[in-house]
């Protein structure tokens, strides 16, 4: 048998699943003692170029509260044409279409290599893709121009039959009608008034078509949109391409004067309400993407984050801790409600926030977190960071399909010994109670189904389980626990698909097989899963408590960096930044998550090929070039000597070609990372003593500080001016704690 | 006559009437026997007789009439002498009337004749009214004979007659008393002159309507009329001075002896009675008449019963008396004798004459009688008796009289039977008198002839007759009218029951006559420098020279002589009010108010009352201080304003400074006078267009958009050279609102839809309000596209409240004032603030709840209006309803913001486009001020207490107008809070602070000073009926909001009756209670008031919708005097011959005045009708329509074909000029006689009974008389 490492890798490649434990302790008691829960990182839409979808409906267990999908783990009686559900042990007859099966003629779903299988189902007409742009017009001219160009460009990236819509806002909110000729028409909403969905639909004249076209005959929303003329606001790209391009081109900055000392009035809250209401009324339960572009915080109306007086700065962590952020709770509540509505309808909300100051992501994060939307944060729309990130939203996979899926519903089924406690990821609960739902909630719990409105191939959920088997009822030797993930979603080519992943793990008695269990521990997965738990709690609880909780869960090295990471530490980060980081942390796959927790540091030198080095201040040497990838930032740091050389222009001299190559190497590597990463990291090229070097310095382990500098001598490394404890100190402390706590 | 005159003391002279009666009777007698022809004869005969009288009268009159003052004196001597003395000086009319009265009393006819003549010349005006009829006759003098004879002034006669009638009215009252007989007689005299003939003639047909017996009657009638008129003409002169007298005399005649008698007889008929009766209780009268007639041929006798008159005064005496009597009368006093005598004189003359000629004429009468009998019979018999009784208290007397009468006259004849009849007869008699009159004055006869011809042509045309008459008697007509009345009445009766019912309209005060008279005398520019001088009527074209008081175009007062004390004011009940039209457009030959700049400190004002510098400020202490004319406070003159005084105490620079020498001027306001202490932004116009299904379908949307494209070049501007600074914005709406971004930088307009109507806001700022020139292309593109965009709309629901809110918010956002033009079609039932429901409920009409229908349905609009006013947002509403839209509620905002409401019911592009577009053009182009505050300051002693118009008031003194345009008038009522002094008079200063259409802050000041009087007579002498009506109508139209309509009507009638009763009691010379005596200045009050009472608002017909009423209600609220005048009393022009440069003389608004063979143009300020008689002359039709066939005329045409003939050109010119005069474009409706559309047209013949139950003029006058009598008793 292969090593666990290989097994884990294989599993991940095939099923997109990584469990913290690959052998499961067979009783609740034992499981509890393991500290790290049985849990997994699951990537529902992991790209599987090798997996062709099958064109038929899955076969379901006939038990009403089970409905598990036929899978390779089921026992099949080929003669009787009966299969036994491996979750509820119900015996089910095969449907008539399976009459011809036999041991040698098995359907795909029974083959072991198809532990993950994807069905294409024909249910109703294909739903269109919908892209609704919600654009802030309170931007600087330059920013607006860049944004307009990006938006116009994006039209060419959309599939021709996708529906697009445009809402702009500033002091007012305008819903643009796209179909009319000659005169640009838009519906305007006051930016200060909260409106119910019904009101919005009434005001947009959507009441009747919404009722008739979508609920009654969900079959033809697109036709309805095209033919009824009622859905003026969402039109197929191919039809309004020109119109919309012109419209975008004519977009003006918000015309209302902004007095000195004031912020522009930005009605983000209402704009979103209108967007959500519009989609709710026209295309409920159809995949749709609301793309919000903002250049500043909401300053009026519901969802207001800060007043329009410039003399009142936007809330900081300090304010929040002092309970001094007067709009925080209200706004958060508002956006949460909005996010939930949107999620219920299967629409996701992206936030593209480009501003030097905060834009209120803290309050608005739930919009994306609950609906699976993206959050992108940048300094300006006129940066490649934004432009390329935005472009990458529309990237396509090997099939030429968008790397996005909509309206996903993830259902988890477990065998009897296991119950699901919850998930942490960009999803909302569907409140589906069932026998496999644990009372013990971790993350978003209390349900066995979650809605993930938007999925990308990298969207990864952390799913937490609980072993419920009692100690006195041991699992028979060789028993296996099984988990089935059923993900229904709307593919970007408008097909409805169901992906089913069924995995099984052996049960192990912790007392007798503790060694095995230990060896089955997936450190990386566990670290990420624990970190997600920590982040999840950090979102809802007081920071110090979370740290304390985390400190009690020892996970070796990672924990040190996690403690220092922006996911848990708010120091030096604005509330928006924290939200942004956390947002990405809870949705990226394991590899990316690890990078986030412990940035990778490569060192380039004449001394050898590039090598990873410790994320430690001691790695900062004058004759090295360092490349640090923190996921969010990509920092190239030239050591002091290198920097001097570069300044002296040696790289330009033919005889120093090697130096030139040395300089080029990290750039090439960085480029490679940039190519694949979403969102685009902030790319920083700096040198010793440069102001931007702080990005590096803040990440490395401060093994050398002004406190111990002289003790270490000056031959290596760079001192970090911080009071933070170094890893060394942390470990010492940890050891002490481990001993005392065990007592 | 009596009517107007009046006041005159004629009453006393009632006796004279007897005299008249005599004559009348005589004539009657004659009349009976004599056919029309006879009349002539008689007339001539009369004339002779008359002449003597006349002479005497003349002498007397002459003195009075002729030398205006002298005359007056003379007259005054008579009765009024004393009173009149003053009057003469002051108000000639009064004096005149008095004279008349006197005369009349003494010797109606005679006096009339003479006085008028003489007096007339001196003071045409004053006398005119009264007399027109009587006076002119002065001609009569000669005329008397003429009267009767000359009849030329038929109208006058009629007038006189009217006067007479009035008297008669009184007679009735008094009637019971002795007077009646007299009255009857007197009337007779006058009436007779005029009336008799008619009676007879028409009696049959003529007078009444000449219908049946067109020829004879008409002839006679006309003749009568003519007579009347002739007389009047003759009187005219008198009128001016004495004419009235004559009339009065007539009246007086009645009163005097007979008052009772008169009444009786009179009541029956006579002049007074007749007239009065006719007028008032016409029916009764008629009835009377008829009976009499029927009864008699005797009627004639009866008439003569007036003979009663004679009775009263021995015929002989009468006969003789006349001459003498007249003189006497003029002298006066010998009322009884004189009166008897005088009237007699005339009468006698007549009588004598009549009989003779009478016979001739009488013969006619005879015929008439027959005819009468025919006609009368029906009416006559029954009514007569009753009526007569009714009339009177008089009745009893009548009886008495009758006897007497009979005896005198035909006493023998029909005395007994007659009696009752007599009364009736009396009327008829009166008529006869008329005839007699005529007879006497061959003139009448003659006239008749002419008229006859006329009549022949236009039977109905008494008008025509009048016209002729008028010519001669314009001024005098008045008096004579009385006679005519008589005549008329008689005729009426004669003709037929119906006819009988009516008093002869010619005999009652004629608005046309008054208007013409005023025109005739207003040749000089009107200078405003003289305090307390009443300006010419609004119907007169005149030039104004500002010499320290505001032009009447800016301010018109109800009274130019205010009572000094509250008691007086209360007693008289004359409303003290001013109609102010602050931004009135002046004719090109008058200078607009000068702009005065007092520098940074702003206008100089009184320290205490804050009145602005004006000519009433008295500079003292060498010019270092000035004393306020309003509050007497002394204020320092700022150094920069100091100027030395000349030896008269005037500032040396007095004439260099408009504020020291003119009545109207403007100040440049400083920043202190601006909102928020910030100079205003230029205003904005926002067009809000309904694009719901109805609006699109009717074509309105397309029309508006098309028109706006060119109209936007004509936005108001102060300097024609410059581009307008007014910015424009566009909104369309149905259930939601669409704003448009028309920023000049856009290639295409952008539409912004606001569906959140529950909480309106403006979606954009930049690009919404734009400069027309900069954004022209975008705007044109927008206006092209709007109709297309909504061409297929199916949206039928609309909102309204949010539309105005939207405009308001836009102005707020732009921080400027402005005007909203809302084009709206339907009841706003869509869910939104200000949503309305259909509450039109016909069942409520006439109940106590009716008033609620005029109140806004919801309070929302009141609040909204308040907000609009605060922002200076004026709203003009154009309605295009196909059904109930609740104008009462929708107009709240326009009315409160100084806006206008236009309504185009069942709008159809083809037929209504022109009217709408012209209204729109004018509305957009006219000068307008914004964000205005008006304050009226007055001398200590009075105070502006109530305001009527389109505005909002948040306190009791400041009138806030979001917008104020050049067509809006505000009526202000004043009340005493202390005594005024005759020395200083009463001053008022109206200051309007506003933002001009170029965005400048201005203060416009209008100053007005009027006299104060301690004598009621002065008050009555110097007031203006048109303005009073303006006030009354506004008062009443507002009253319906809170009171049942009936209560409002009653209030009006009561107040009017009190006014007249007070005059009668305090100013008129003593006379029989039965006389109706009207102040000269107010003699049209009853007719106009009746028009107000009959208006659709106060007395709706079945086909008048609630919306129409609400629409009228708000319309009236901001009308100025000239608009309200023509609105209530439409202008009706006969189109026979059109001369360039002058308009044909209008005719009275009565169907009787329409000739089948004619074409008439009627104008109300809102409507324009072209009425085509069924047998209109072909040539006329050819000239106008280009076809000779009546049937080929297309009644749906809205403009006249352009034909190349002078007539057509001139007619179109006239139509255009009418349209140009009115703030609203009048759509031309062609009404063919007997066509269905004629019903609508008839509605505007306000002297007739209307379908909704409104009284005819005659009926109403009778009623009014009754009211007055009740008050007096």
C-alpha cells in the first residue's frame, strides 16, 4: 500500500477531499480526545478533465429520508437487480433502464474509480447565465474610465446568450433599461430608502411577468426575457452589446455636487437591494452573478457604513472594540439579510472594491461569503491588479467553459456512525434536518444541505463531522464509514449537473490502533481546518478568546504563523482587510490556504538554485533575492548588496549576465504565480530598506529583533523591530503550556 | 328708470306719474282705438302736447340739465335740489337722478323731457345713466312730444321706462298707497310714451316680441321702443343732466299721488309697476296685463285706468298740468299737483295727443288689444287680477285706482271691470302710454316706423331698435328705458302670455347702454392725479396718465369715496375692496413702472409701518424728515436721499423721482429682501407631461412636444434683446415619472424613471435643468422621441401628487424658484400620495353636503401647496379630462401657488389644438414673477382684512404667491378699524416683492388714494359696479366652500338688496315706497348680480359637471374686473355692418335681441360663439362663410374661412382682437339657429331665463325690488 502521503494525494486528486484523519476513531470518546475533529476539506467542483460526465439521472435510494446516490460502495445483487444503500441499508431495485446490468456490464457509478461522478440531468430548460453589473459612479474620473473600459471589455468575454444588466449608483440608484433604442432609459431609486422586494418589482414593472414567467413556467425565463419585452433590464449580450457599450461609455460621474469636506453620497445599500430585488423578481433560483464595483464606503441610506462628513473617519478596529462604530451593526445586519435573500434565490454577489481607504467590506463581506461571490480589494480600478483579476473572473477551463458554476446545493450523507456538524465556507444552510445532522454545530451547522450560490473549481469547503458511535458499540473490524457528497449545480454552459462523491474510511479503535490513527493524520488538512474554525470563531467572537482557544489546540508550526496572520490578528490591518483575508481563507483550497497561513519564501542567490527558506528574519541576507508569496502579496525583495548592484547597473553589463539572470529568475517565478492566482496578488518589487519591505518584514519570524540583535551578532539576517514573540519564544512557551495543561 | 334714476327723488314725484298716467292713459285710450298708425298720429299729437310740456320742462330742465350745474340746481330745486346741489357738483348722476325724480314726481314726462335735454349736456354721464331715456329726451322737451314722438330714443325711452318701471316697482310697493295710481300714471307718462305704444303695438306682438303680430306690433313695439328710445334720445341730453329726471319723473309720477294709486295701476302696470312689475314680477304683471287686456280692450282703458292716474289727477288737469306741471315738477314740489299735473301734462299731452293720435295710434292699440287680448288673454286674465293684487300692496290701491282710473280715462269704459284689469291694463296702459308717448312724440311713432322697418326686418330686434335708439340716446336711453319698459311690458303682455311675463327688457337698465355711454364720454386720457375719481369702465378703451395714483389697470376699487366710519360702511353694505393686478400688462402707449434704485440701504421706508416711499409721504423740516401718509410716523431722511423743499413744501426733485410723483413704480430690492439673504437664481420652467394612454391617444402628447420645440425660444425675458435666463426641464409620467437628462454634452437624452412615487425625489441635478440654447439639440431629440416612445403605451393610470412633488424637488435641488407646467389627463387613481377617488355624486348637489365637493378630497395637496409656496414653485395645470378628474382637488396647488388651471374637456387634437396651443403659448411667454409676497398697507382707519385670488397666506397680512403673472388679480377687502377723515382720504399701498423672470429681486409698489365721505350719497355716487361684482363673485365663489350654495345666493341677494335699500332710504329723495330706485352707479348691479347668481357654480344646470363648476370657481378667483365683467355679462355683437376701427354696438344678452336674419358674435372671455340666424342674409353668409346656404355652414368649424372680402377680414380681425384681449384663447364655435348647439349658446344669454332655473333679468329685478321693499318696510 502506498504511503498515506500518496493516498492522501490520490484522494485529493480524484475526489477533491482531504480529511484530517484518514482512519477514523471508532467512538465518540476517542474522537474527542484527538482534539482535531474528523473533518475534511472538500472541493466540490475540483477540475477533473479526465472525468466525463454521464448523461443520465443518478439512481437514488428509495428511502425518503436517505436518497443516497448509487455508488461504488453499494452492494449490488446483479441477479435480483437490487442494490443496497450503503448509508441506510435499504434495498432498492434498479430502475428499468438498468435492466441490462451485470458484473461485467456495470454502470459507471458502480465502478470504483468513479467514486466521483458527474451526471448531467435534464430538468427544465437551460437557465441563462446572468451578470448584473452594479457600478458605483462616485469615482474619480480616471478610475471610472478604467472601470468603464474593464466593463466594456468584459462584455466580449461573456457568452453571447448570457443576460446582462446594469445598475449604477451614486446618490441615486439607476437601473438601466437596455433594450430601448434612441433614448437611454433608466429607473431611478432614491438612495436613502429601503425598499422591499415587492416594492422594487412593482416599481420596475416586474410583478406580472415575474409571477407568470418564472414561477409558473420556470421553463422559459430566457424566452420570456427575450420575447415579452418585460425584462428590459436583463438582456442577452448579443442583443445589447452595442447599446450597453455605448451606455457604459456615456456613464458619467455622479452629477450631484460634493461639498467640500464631504464624501460623495453613495447608496451602495439600496443599489444592492435593487439588484437583489430585480433578480429575485425576474430569475429566482437561476444562477446569477451580481458584480458590485465600489470605490468607497456606502455613505447614505440603509447599509450606510460611514457618514458623509469627512471629519468622521471610517470605523477602525479601535472603534469597533470601543463599540464606537455606530453604523456597524445596523449595516451588517442589513447586508446579512440581503445576502440571505440573495442566497435563497441562488444569486451570488461579487464585490470589487478599489479604494485607498476602506470601503466597508467588513459590513458587506457576508454578501460574498454567504453567496459564494468574490471579493477583490485593490487601490484603484486603474491598476492591473483589478483589471487582471476581473478578467480572470471570466477565465475558461479546458472545455472552454467558464470556471464558475451557480446555484450549487451541497448535500452530505453519512453512514450511521458519523454525523455532520457543519461546514465552513462560502455557503448558507438550507436547514435540511436529517438523521445525519449532528446537534453539535461547527461552522454552519444544523443541516445536511448547504447552498453554495457560486462555485469555482477551487471553492473548498471545510466540513466537520462528529463520530457518534458509542464506545460500547464498537464498529466491527474492517468496518468502513462512508460519506457521500452530492452537489447539484448549474454549470456555466447552463446545464444542470449533479456531482456525487462518495468516500469511505476505515474505522480504527483508538486504543488498539492509535499508531495507525496517528499516522493517518493529515497535518496540512488539519491545520487548515483548524484555522478555518479559528477564523470562523474570530468572525463571531472576541479576538483574544479565539487565540486562547487556538492556543489550546496545538498544531505545531502552523499555529505560530496562524496566530500572527491577518486572519486572526487584526493589528496592523483595517477591518476591511481582515474581512478580505478571511474571506479568501475560508474558500481557497488546501494549498492556497497553507500559503496564506505560512507564506512561502524562496531565496535566490549565486550560491545555488532557488530554494525555499525559513520564513525567518534570518533568511533576509544582503546577497539574496527573496520571493515571498503570501497569497495576497507577492514580494520580491532584493538584499542590500543585490540592491546596490542593481542600482549600480551591473545587470546591464554583458559581463554580468549572470547577475541579470539572477534578477530575472524571481520575476519569472512570480509571473508564473500571478498567472494562476485568483485574485491577483499584490505584486511588490522592493529592496532592502525600501518602504515596501515592510510586507516581508511583517511576515517573517522575528528571530532577530532589537531585543536580541546584539546577542546574535550581525553576520546574518535582518533585525525586525517588533515586540512580537519569535517562534523560538513561542515554542518554548508552548512546551511549557503543553506540560502544564496536560496536568 | 325708476331703476336707475332713481334714486332720484323721482319717487316723490310719483305723482307726476299720474300725470304720466294720464297721458298714458290718454294714449291708451287713443291707443285702443287707434291702430299703430294712430300712434304716430298720436305721437305727433302728443308731441304737440308734449312740446309744451317739454318746453316747460326744458326750461326747467334746461336749467338743470343744460347747464349741468345749473340744471342740476334746477332739478335739485325740485326735490333734490338740496341734496342734489352737492351731488351735482360731485356726482352729477345723482343730482341728475334726483332731478329726474323730482321731475318725474312732479311731472314725469315733462320733466324728463326737459331736464334731460338741458342737463344732459352738462353732465352727460351722470345724467345719462338715469336719464338716458328720460333725459335725452330733453330732446323730448321738444321732444316730449318727441319722446313720444321722437321716439327715436326708443331705448332711452325704454330706459326711462325701465326707470319708470322701477318706479312702478315701487309703486307696487307703494302702490297700495295712493301712489299706485299715480305711479301707474306716471309710468304711464313715461312709460306710456314709450310703453303704451309698445303695449299696444306690441301688445300685440311687437313689444312683447312682436311675434304674433309682427307687423303691427312690431311696428308699434318698435315704435314704442323707438319711442322710448327716441325719447331717451331726446332725453339724452337730459340724461346727461336731467334725463334721469325725466325718468325719475316718471317714476316719481307714479309715486306721488298715486303711490298707492300708482301701485295699483302701476302695479298693474304702469311704467313703474309695469316695468317694475314686469321686471320683477313680470309674470304677475304680465298676468295682470293680460287680464287687463283681455278684459279690455278696456285694458286700454285700464291702462288708462291709469287713467286712474288721470283719476288721481284729473285728466284735464293732467293734460294741462303737463306742461305746467313739468315745470312745476322741475321746481318740484307741487308734486301732487304737479306730478299730477306734470305727468298729466305730458300725459295729458299724450292723452290729448294720444287720444287723438291715440286713436290713430290707439286704433292700433285697439288692434293690439285685440292682439293683446289674444296674448293677454292667456296671461292677462288670471294673472292680472292676482298679480295686481300681488304686486301690491298696491293692489288695493289699484282697485281704488282703477276706479279712479276708469273714471279718468275710460273710466267709463272699463273702470269697473277694468280696475283689476286696469292695473293690468295699466301695464298695458303703460304700454299704451308708451304708445301714447310715441303718439305724443310722433317721434316714437316715427321711430317705430323706422323701427318697424327694423322690426320688420328683425322682429326680435328690438335690439335693433335699441341700437337705433341708442344711437340717439345712448346716455339717455336709461331714462327712457323706463318708458320702453312700460312699453315693453305692455308689449310683452300684449304679445302673449309669455311676452306678458316679461317686462320689457328695454325698460330696465341696459348694460349696453351704460357701456356705450361710458365710452362716449371717455375720450380724454384718464389721469390718476385726482383723488377719488372713478376711472372709466373696463369696457372702455382709454389711456391712463399716472399722476400719483396707480392706474386702474393695476388697481380698481369698488368705491372711490369710502365712508368715513364703519357705521356708514355697515349701513350701506357696499363692499370696500380693491382689485389689484400687480403685474398687469400696460398698453404700448403707457409707460411701464420705472425702476428705482435707492442704493445699498434698500428702499426708503417709514420706520413704523414700513410703507415704502411714495407720493403720500410728506416731507417736513426742510426735507430732513418725512411723515408717513399711512401711519403719520416721522422718519429721518437718509443723507443720500436728502433734497430741499420748494416753497410749496414739495421736494425739488419731486418730478425726477418716480416714487415721489407716480402711483406705480418698482424698487430694486437688496439682498435683505431675498430668501436666505442670497440673491436669487434665475427661475426654471419644468414641463411635466402625462403620457398615459388617454394623453397619447388624444394627441396631447404629440402636440405639446411639437409645440415646445418652437416655444422654448419664447421664454419670458425682461429684455427682449437678451436670451431668456430661464432654464427648462422635462418630465413625463403616467403611473411613474420619467425625468430626462438633456445635458448639452449628451448625444442623446437620457430617461430616468422614478417609480418610487410614494416618496418622490429628483433623480438627477446636472442635466435636468438646462439652458435651452445650450442643449437645443438634445431637447429637440427628446421632444421628437417622447411621442414615439409612448405611442404604444397601455398605461391608463396616472399619479398627480408626486408629479408636483417632483417639480418641487427639482426646484429645491436647484435652489431656484420656477414654474411647473403640468399636462394632465385623468383622475390620479394610481397608488401614490394624493391618490384620489371618484366622488362625483350628483345627488349631493343642492344639499348641505354640496360644499364638500368643492373642498379638496384629501389634505395632501394643501400641504404640498404650502411647500410649493415656500420654494416659489408655481404650478400651471393643463387638464385634458375625458371624465371626472376632481378639479376641486387638483386645482388646490395651482390656486395656492398663483398658477392657472386650463381645462380642455374631451380634448381632440383637431378641434382643440388651437385653443390649447394658444393658451400654452401665452402661458409660457407671459411675464411672470416668482416667490412673491404682497402686502397692502393702508391709512390708519382701514385695514385689508380679506384677500381673494390665487395665492397662499400663512398669516393675515402677507399674500404669498409662488408665482404671479400679468393676468392674475387679487381682490382685497378693506374694513374699518377706525374713522377716516375726509381731508386725507384713504390711502393704500400695495407692495409686491418678487423675483423677476430674469432672476432679479424687485419690489413693485402701487399707491392708491381715494376720498372719504361722511354722506352716503357720496359713496353711492362714486362706486364701480363692475368691481363690486368682481368682489361679490369672488366672495360668493369662495363661500360655496363652506356654505350651502343656496345660502351663498341668498347672502348675495341680501347684501345687494341692502345696498340698494340703503341708498333708497338715505340718498334718494323721498318717494313712494313702491318705486325701485337705483343709484346711477349701481343701476346695473341687479343685472350683473343676477348673472353671478345664475353662474354655473351657483346655479348649476343638469349638464354642468362638478369639474366644470370647480374649474369656474378657481377661475374666478384671480380674474380682474374686465374679465369678470365679460364673463358674467358676455359681449354680444351684431354683425351686420362692420366698420374698420370701431366695433358694432353690442346688444343685450337676450334671445329677443337676436334676429333670425342676423349673425352675432358672443364673447365671454372663455368662449366665442358665432350665432347664425336661420334666415341670415345670404350676402352675410357669403361674406363670412363663403357660402350662401345656411345648411352648408359647418357647425364644427373652429376658425372662420379666410375670404377676401372686407367683411370677412374685418370679422376675423375682430375675432383676433377679442382673443388678444383675453388671457385665455377662445375657441370659436359656430352656432346655427335651431341647432342643438344653440342650447349652449343660449346659456350665455344671461338676461333670459336659463334652463337651470336662473331668473331672467326682468324677473330678477322684480325680485330684487321686492327684497328692497321688504327691507324698507
